[in-house]
C-alpha cells in the first residue's frame, strides 16, 4: 500500500509510520519528493485495517491499497468458471436464457409462462416465491406454495428453477426446491445471508446492489466463495443514478470489466435494468454483443394482471421474438 | 392516481382503462385535452399494483400515484413521536448524543471509551458486536462477547446501549442486551429483518441506505411500525454519490424534510456521513442547527489502533470539545 | 398539468388555483377524492412557469406536467432525421463510424491516424483543436492550426471532419473548417453556444452532459433546432455515477429510449463512455446491437505519446480489428 | 505519482517505465513486492499528461497522482482570502448575506425586493439578467435592461450587485454594472468563460457544477485565478444525486472540506440546494453552523407571480425571519 504524508510532515511522524508498517509485517520504502514524502509498504496483502490505522496517524494525508481486495473470485486464479445446473452449463462460451414472471402468482400463470418460455428456448425458469418489496403493503410472495409451483413447472417442462431467497432462515427450504438460489440487489450486502449460502451445495446468482461498485460486488461474491460455495454467477441488473427515465441504469461496461477481473460467469437482466418493456429487446441484443454468459428476462402471459413488474414484463410472444432476434447474435459469438 | 394516455390513444383504450379503474374500486374521471387524454382515478389509496397494472395496458403513456405510500409513519397521523429509552427521551425537543467505537474490540477499549463519553455528556453508548463488513477478510465482530461487554459498560456508566443486529436469527439475543437495536444502512431493505424487529419491544434505529430515497427510507420504517413496533428513530448517515472526497454525502436537508413528512425522530451520523475526523465537528454543529433530535458519533481512545473506522473516529478529548461546541447551539434551539 | 392539493386544502385555496389556471389559459377540472383534491389543467402546453407559479401557491402539495417539454425534436413530429454530411448520411439505417485522436497534436500524428482510420472504413475524422480541459495546466489545443491540419487531412483522405467548438466567439471559424461541429459534454447546457449553433448551416453533434437527464439532453437539442438548425445528432458518451472503475457509466438504454422519444440520430462514444481501451471493442459491438446510428472512437498511433486520453485510445491496428468485429453486427441490422 | 504494474509485468516493461519517468523529469523508485511491483516517480508536479502516458504503456495496471492538481487556490499558499466588495468583506470571519429574485422581472419587483432585503440586513442584491434555462421556451432574462434595473436598485439601497454572466461576449457589459460576476453551475466548466473572467477586475462567484467533484470545482477556480483574477468565491449549491425529493442534494460537508483545501471564501445557496421554500431556513442555519462565509438566498415579493424559481423563493417577511433566526448562530461563531 501507499502512504502519502502531509506537506509538512515531520521526521518523527515518518519514523512512526515506518515502525507501524513493520509491526504490520510489511517493509517500508520512504520516497522523499520536493513537495511531499511518500511511503510504500510492501508485503502480503494490503489489509484494510492496516490502511485505516495508518490513515488515522498524525502527519498522514492519505493511504490506499495497490492490490485488489478479492482473491478467490479473481481472474488471476483461473480464466473462467463454468457452472453446471443439471445438463445446462453457464460460462462455457454458450448463452443461457432464464425467463419467467417476477412473482409466482397462480398455477395457471406459472405453467402458461413456463411452457411458453421453454418452447422459445429458455433453459431456466425464474419466479419469486419470497418477494422483497419496498412497501409493506405490497404482495410479499406465496412462499413455500410458490416453491412447490416452481417444482411442478420444472417437472412439466424440464426447465431448471432459479428463485430468490431473502432470509437466512429460509435458505434450506429454498435450496430443497431451487436449482439456483438468487440473492436480490437489496441483499447484496446481507452478509449473514451470503455466509449461509456459502454452505449450500447449489449454485447462487448474486445480483449487483443498486449502489454497489464493481469491487464491492466482487467482494460479496468472495463472501460466498470463501465460505465454501464456488458456483457463483454475477448478475448486472442496473444501478441507481440520477436518471429517472429508466428504472435503473444498465451498466453494460460492467460485463467485460467483470470478465477482466474475475472468472465468474456474468448474466444481464435488462428487465430490471430498464423497467420498460420496449427497451428489453434492444438491451438483450446488446448483452449478447457485449459478452455476457446469459440473460434473465421477466415474462408474464398477461402483464396487465401481473401483481408486480407488469410494465417491464414481456408477453410470451414478445419473448419468442426476442429469442429469435438474439439467435444470430449468439451465432456471431461462436465464430469469434 | 393519474393515468396519462399516449398521444394517439383510442376511445376503446380509454374505455378499457376506465373499466379497470372501476374494477380496482376507484372512480375514473376522464379529462380530454387538445394533445392528450388524462384519467384521474379517485378512491382509497393509490396501490402500486394498480398503478403497475394500468401502466402495462395498451395506450397508456404513464401512471403515477398522488398519495404518499406510507401511512403509519406519516406526519398526518401525529406531529411527533417521543421515544423513551429508560430515562432518556429522543424526540421531545431535546438533543441526545450517542457515541462510542465502531466495533467493540476489547474490554479496555470499550470501558475507556464509555467512561469518557459519559463524562462528556453522551447518553447512549454505541458499539458494534456484529459487523457487516464489505470484505469477508475484515473483522466481523466479537458477537455475544461484544454484547456482554456493552452490558458491562452500561452497568459501569449508566449509559444506555445501542448496537447493530445484522441477521434475523440474532434478533432475540441482541434484544436481550441492547436498549436500542440498530439496522445498518446495508440492511435498510432487508425486509425479513425489519419484520422481525416489528415484534421486538425495544426501540429501533433505522439507518438510511446508501442509495435510498426519502420515500424508501420511510417505507422501511413503515415495515417495522406496521409489524407492531412504533418506536423507530431514523438516522441520516450520508448517501452514495459521485463525490469521493468524502466517504458519503451527508444529506442534511433530509432532516427537516423527514420532519415535514413523518413524526419519527431523526438522528444524524456525521462520522459515516463524512468519513473524516476533521469534518465531524462542523457537521455535528450543523446537525443541531438543522433540527435533528440527536447525534451519533464514533469515538475511539486510540484511533490508530482501531480495527475499523479509525480515520473517522474522534479521540475522547476531541469528543469532549465537540460536546462543548454544540452546547450553545442546543441552547439556541430551546429558545425557539 | 396536474395540481395535487394538500390534505387539508380549503375551498378558497382550490378556487384560487382554478382562477389562476384560467388566467393562464387552461381549463381546470377539479377531482375531489376521499383523501386529497386533485386539479387537472387542460390546454396548450404545460409551461414550466405556470407549474412553478401554482406550486408556489397556498394549499398546493405538488404540480407537474403531463406533456413532454420538447416539441421540434420529438418523435411525434416525424419518425427519423437523416443528416447529410457530404456524401455520408447518418440516420438512414446505416452505421457511420467517426474516429481519430482526442487532440490534434502534430501533422504526423494526425495524418497517420487519418490514413489508418480511412483505410479501416471510418467516414469521419475526429480531432480536437480547442480542448476543454479540467485543469488550466493541461494542453488546451492547437486552435486554428489544429483546424488547418484537420482540413489538410480531409483533403488527403476524403474523410469528413468533426471537431469541437467551446466558445461562441469561435463558432464561425470552426464552421469554416469543420463538416460537423461538436458540442462537448461540459457545454451541453452552455445555452449561448447552443443558440449560436442554431444559426450555423452545418450539422451539430451534441454530447450528453455528465449529469444530464434524457429530457434535459433533448431540451438542449431543442435549443439548436428551435434557433434554426435542424441537423442535430445526439451522442451518448457516458454519465457520471458513483462507479469509479470506469471513467463514466455508458448508458446504452438511452439509445433505444432516444429513438422512441426523438427523430434525431444517435451516436455512441465508447471511448469516453468507459475510459479504458480494453472495454471499447465490446461496447462498440453493443452499440451496434442496441440500435445506434453511429460510433465515435478515439484512435492514436502511439497512445503512450498522446497528450490526452491515451488510456482510452485504440491503436490503428486495434481500430481495424474493431471495424472487422462490428461488421457482421451491422450486417444483422440490415436484415431486420 | 505512483505507477502500479500488472501482476506479471516483465523487467523490460519496468525498465521502459523508469526511462519514461526520467524523460518526463521525475526520479523513479522501484519497489518490488511479492505480488506486484510499484514505481514511485518523484519530482515537480504530477502532470496529468504524464500519468495518462504511463497508464497507456504495456504492463501498467494503474497510475495516479499524489499531489493535488490545484496550486494557486490551495490552502498551502495562504490561510484565507478576504474579498472586498466595496465596503463589504467576504472571508474575514464575518457572515455576508446575498438575496434577491431568481430573475430580474420588473422595476417594481426588483425595487420592492431590494428594499426589503436591505432592511433585513442583506449586503448584496442578487438577480439574473441573463438566465440559463433548461428549455428554450422558458424566460431567458431581460439582458441589459435587467442590468440597468440592478444598478438602479444599488443606487437606491446601497446594496452591492451580484449577477450571472453566461457568455464570453457579455463579460465586459456585465462587469460594467455588477459588483460581483456569478458563474452558474451549468457553466462551471465553460473554460472559455472562466479564462475571460480571469481578466476582469471584479470578484467572481463560481457555483459548483451539478456533478462536479471538489477537485474539479477547485480546478475551475484555478482557471480564473491563474488567468489573473485572485478574487474568487466558491458557492456550494447542491449536487445532483438519485434523490428527487429535493431539487439537489446540498453538500454541506463541502464547506469545511473546501476550507481545509483552499483559502477561497465559501458561500452556501440553500434555495437551489433544496428547491423548497420550507427547507431554506433550517439549511441557512446549518450553513452558518458548518462554517460558511456567506449565504445566497432567493427572495421574491410574490412567489406565485415569479417567472422562475417561485417554489424556492422566500417572501420578504420570511427572509426577515430567517435573518433574525441566523443572527445568534452568527454570534456563536464570533465567540469561537
């Protein structure tokens, strides 16, 4: 790490920092410039607690790490993780589509959707049984009944099931039914939940928090991996910015950036990323083109009747058109 | 709620919307303008699911609520909630200071801090026993041992104890030891936790999420209150913006705005709000002046030895100076 | 427009609002709900000054427009504007690439770049002769000498020239040399400059401001068009958010959204949008896939010697690879 | 500056960087760690062009400056600048209030306001004669007639005049009439305007841009000072964030931070900072408490008739109450 001293820092202050650096197990290198003295501390890892300690000392202007704080999810470990979900593989160069309603509402709604998305080429069925809703007065999900309907839809269509878990107490139950457990954006830094998911033997899809940096996103993935579960997929679903014309701002540059920094596969969710049905298809094409490993899209047979997220849900026929539309884009990737 | 139709919306589409509005139990009022037709739906509450449904219909440009979505925490219910924490009251026009270390680290650290802040006039001792940390490799807290040390410090100093709970599974345990349970910014939309805290018979301090709007903040408070616990205090602790010169951007306008919208008391945390020791004191003065009911400040006897948040922690003597400094500002409020 | 009255608004206050609405030339419609009275004002345009006036009146909670504030750039006027730049057309369904260095530095640098990008298929040469730089100590551009070099490069290669104008006083001079005048992000709301460009007989490329909403972006375009110049192209070049891993956050959803709202062609700049050479190519592919009409990319023969923006500049051979890479994506669009 | 090499950087790449550093006139110090090599470059100034060049080289992960990029406005030059505006001084420990309408509309409006704010204790009259408006269809200002009315109000009341200049072509004219020239938020990076204001012999108030960092804000001030005009005051007026409940997010922590980094006086504008009349007074108190040198507030005798910014304008009697309210807070500062 690097410690920049204040303009008028004294020799005593500089010595004190060097001693602290040695106590922490690093080797200090003092570089005296005309205007400022800088100290480089070389050693194993740039621990946040060491940086904060040095930042708190007299005469220090700033202290910051050089090394990335994530380890196990880093691209430096391996080039790519391919995650097996039964006979479906995410991260092997192919393109996997997950689709379904925001919430599981009724058997008819779910089965209609599942059959339609399976017919159009989706491999996973999404659907929320536990819903994290901004208002306590909004629909909170069918809970275990929703999970049962998802399992029934899997039986009927062969689709794998991805569904959200919102509470540590529900992890085992959800893991019994789901093929992939999803962590929602609002829980990306629910560290108790992440730790618990480290102990699960099913893949986890981690959605990026509304105001999470790429570094924080990867550190949340690191929680799951370091607690024992290597099968984590990352989902870019838009971040919160000043722009209100779209529900969120879909950060597609995050996809190739995550691919540079990490070996984990990356999925894009253009439904939450835009919040507007008419924008889902162009952004789905862009997600393929930018190099994502998969796509998650909301589909509802009757958006007007949807209990949540109707305005961003595709109708089954629109979803089928989207699948046709992205197919040649997926084809181009294979030739690269 | 208001439904704005698209420029070329047909009569059939307008009729369809009116029928849907009636089905939902509202009365539609159609207003035909030269350029656009607008429909106002009058009735009980502007339910989000109704708005989303109408937004999903053909011919609709946009639909939005007129009424605020929070009820129980609204200022329309009552002017102000005063929360009793033993013999301390928050929200009665006085000014309550909470102080202590970011994390409970050792007995010596905690007792030294507790005695110092009590002597300087703080009424509550803060200190984290369960720490939500961005990296899995950072210190995660002493857990129950930390709670025991907090209880011991209470015995010794008479300070009330406020500490964070990060997991639904820990709520009962933390509630046994703490006088006030804190929900951290990263858990502001951990709805499972909020519901659980609705059943607790102790006050809760809810910190504003890093990217939470005022409306979302109040809806999270509404979760706790609607699940049975009326004693919620709100804490403004800075939001995430593009500015990196401070750790967060402390949104002091939120204080009078929350006071206009809600009856819940409001606390300001200038330590997390700025991330810089030298900025804590001016912002503490501003928090008093802007009309907050209380202040939460991080204090550590030896910031350089702190396991977390050293750079923003005041030393005990700096905290005492801050208390002296804000005293006349508190005095001015009493005269108003 | 819609005026929401406060919960306890009196009949006198409601009457006053209705009178004001009539004075402004609208027709008021009063809708009395159980909890709140809402007034709809129907008429020509929802003028901001009227909205603000009503918002300032007693008893009013909020007032907001229904109609979009832009007129001439609206999609409701016509489906699409195709802009002719000599024999090149932007907005006719094809895909136009603009490339070149951030700044014009030397004859050798510019001619080398121009020949390389022309050979690879670019149609316009970009290069700054007047540079808006954050620090007064950074290179400010070659000014008229830079314009002359651009003209020379056009002679030599047949490329059209696009270059930035930063000051009203320079508009005539820049218009003499350039085929397209560019307004930089930092000047998107330099209204004096926009008005002046309304009088120019050359196309203008307007870059989105760092914190400009889509609505503000279109209103800035409306300035140019309403002052007489219909040939405006919009450029999405990334917005400022909390994320610092990329220089800006490229908002690709803005492209189809602008296409829904406006008839003006849209160009994407992945160089400024990401600030990182390795991210330019994937985002260029995504820009084609999402439906942009063109691309602007920074190219420098020796990025290490660049006086500005080296880290985001492609080398000529990388640019040629990018052109090869996007070609089949452009081909897919033609089939649609 | 510091150059962090990539994990597998070769000796040749490291040597190349060291040679470049020497060419630029710095001395390189190579620090080899277990995981990464870091090179510190010591010398005069950390020039952005050097940093970008090194960032563009092979084997480099990142490069960043240690020194602040602003010089003349830095606190390291002198503790504080006091600016004389006739017999009024800003930055000498006192507190100066500037007030008046958003726009100069009519003689009656301006004279009524000027007399009222002078009577209540304001020292400067604000009022826009040239208005930078988001929409071309909004009122653009009375231009020179507005300036003449401001001069007349100065004659009548003794108030000094502050007014905005939006175009380089108008600088001389505005400088003839105004005592202080204001640069609006949207022009904070209109560098042509800043350079021109460097040649003016009148003080300049520079408003912070909507998405400007503190560093960029100070660099814009540096433009004016380095072009010859030392009398620059900074104005914090709120930044753009995701929060829409207030017009902007007033960043009061910027005030003590600017006081740490720079010797220029700092003014707070709670009218634009909040956009809501009811929030202006509490934020005005907070601005005094946090250590600002002055305040700018919008006042209009009849906010409902205002041509702009009515909802955030105080009525004269409200302004007088605000002045009474802040007086004891100003008194507290004198005792410190």
